[in-house]
C-alpha cells in the first residue's frame, strides 16, 4: 500500500479529481471525509462525468442558437 496517498474530499469536483490524476499520473483516488475513506474515484468515472457535462453544455448552446434564429 502507498504511504501518504494522494486523496480528495467529498467536496472536490470531478474536474479537480481529473486534474490531480493527470498531474500525478494516477488512475484512482481515495475519497475521504473526516479522515475516513468513503470510496474511490477512478479516471474512467471522471472522464465519463466530464463527457456528460460537455454533452449537456453542447445541448444548451444548440438550444440557445436555435432560439435566437442563428443558423
């Protein structure tokens, strides 16, 4: 087991987790609250979440463009 592993809290966003994982070349991060492990977040989960957010953003922009008569 890794001594002093890099961890995140329940309040950290998926974007923050992705940045930490990318910067430190990690595939998993333990999620802690009050010093207790709640679970793990994986790189796959962060990628899926970011893709979903981007899809939602694209839909919002398409609706905005259509609503303003821009082709």
